[in-house]
C-alpha cells in the first residue's frame, strides 16, 4: 500500500516562523515551526489523510496496532522521519544506548514517574541514534568533543588570561577525558560561575570572533553551556551534507533546516541551553567522554542523482535515500520493512509490487512492506526513509 499521510509542525520555541510550511507548500505560515514528525511515534503520530485506506485508523500509531501490514507483522514502526527547522540553539543533549534506554525506562517506571511528567528522562525503552541532512545552504551544529589542546587554547584566549579559567584548563589535559571537564562544567561547581562570567565577557567583547558563545550567552545568560560550546566541534554543513549522531554523542543543533531520521524514540538527556528538564547526572551516565573527529556521514551514490545515507552502526535501524535532480532520474529501492517518502519539489512516480503512487511537492506517503521494492521515476527532490 501507498498511504497518504500528513502532520502539523510542532511549535517549539527554537523553531523558525513558517519555514516548514514554505518548504512543503511554497507559502509560509505565521506560526513558529520547529519539527514535522512523519511516523508512528505516540508523541506526534502522522495523520492518515484517508482513514478508509487503513481500516478507519486516523493516525499511524493506531494503524500499527490495528493493521499488521503497516509493519509487516512486527508490531513496531522502527524509525521516525522529521523535518527540522532551527532558528536558535537546541539543548545540549545526548541519547542512550539500547541497554541504557531499557534500564532507564524500567527504573523510572518502577519509581512511578508518569510517562508525560516534565522531569521524565526515558519516554520509551529504545535507543535514539539519528542522522541529519542539511536542506539549507548552511546548517550549523555543535557535535562531539574537540581535542583538549584546541579547547584549552580557545578557552584561555576568550577569557583573556589563563588564570581566569585555570580551574577548567587544568582539566583539559587529555583527549581521552575532555568529556570529564565538560560534565564538570555542567554540574555547576563553585568555580564554574566565575569561568562562565569570564568567557561571557570575552565573547561579548568580540562577538565576531566568538559568535557562537556570544549568541548563546545572549539567549541563556549564565548557562555553563556557553563555555561548554568551546569544547565541541562547531560543524557547518552545506546542502546535502550530513551528520550521524550515535548513542553518547553530545550535540546541539544551532541553526538551519534539515531532514532528520532516527530510531523511533524520544529519549533525550539534556545538559543545558534549554528551559526543559535538565538532568546532568543522567546525561553524564551516557555521554562519551573522548575527543574525536566531527561525525560527518558521507552518502554513497546508488545512481545518478540518487544518494543513500546509511550509518555504519548496528544500532541505526534506518537509512535515508535522497533523489535530487533537474533531470528525470530512475532508481529502485528494496524494502526490508515500512518506508516513508516525502517530496519537497518536482514530481515522482513510485511503483511497488502491488500499487503505484504519484508525489508532488509537500506529499508524504507510507509505503508498506508488501510492496517489496519500489521503482521511482521523476525529477525534483524526494527523500525516502526506510
């Protein structure tokens, strides 16, 4: 089956005014739009445009339970596809491994923490690795720890003197433990306040050189994340470039519009830069502490104009295919389970083993596993999550 679906963008404060609507329809709304969810996650399940196509189910969460064909009989929709529009920084965050998610979910259940409680950390028992592909010509993020030497040099330079930040730089002595220094900052030890003040003053004195910490300081004055940002890679993606964020990776999207794909989970452990619940202790229990390269994800070419983003990680039960061309392209995509296709420009015809669908800008469809393989012909911009 090809089942037409839709949803309403979520209005988180860090979003952009009307940009998801404009991307889908060509006309911007007046609303703040942060994320459009396409999937069956109970937090915001996609609506079924014609419920009669799925035995009367109004959304995909209901359809997963009522219509076995949606998941191929597994009973779980494995991924969540999002359109994300960030106008200001998201929270500093990391996600758990499968084992950590199960343990945390069971622990909070046993403690009687309601699933919808604001202070709940684990909303489900699943990991949340994710990738993001930039749609705008510039997409900025913080992701993963830089080398300790680079971080130490910038911290001392922005503060104006080594003495002002000595309590931090003394901890920036190893690439293997730079995450320890980051966690120490977030705990708000007595020495942290003066360091935040010194770094904030330096950033505001030269906001061109120190654009990111100065920007963060204006939004979240006094937050240790102002300093923490200097310990992380500042990644700037061009259109079509991607990041893969495995379990334990500390990150924060800053600015831009992208397509995000993840395991179907909403487990987010936050450490700062947010009015939402922050649990530094729980974040510390999952974050990877060592420095490493920025986690860029290179796509591989399936055919002319067709590229696939597939993380080399067993925990990532998904891949994202992007078809983008002014000329007509042809591709065949095999299905191991359900898929979701989203058209952001042009026209495409998708033909499966049993049915066919035509997509134009703004159209999204669920493709059930019984279609086995889909042949795609068209031009424009189309994403397929599977």
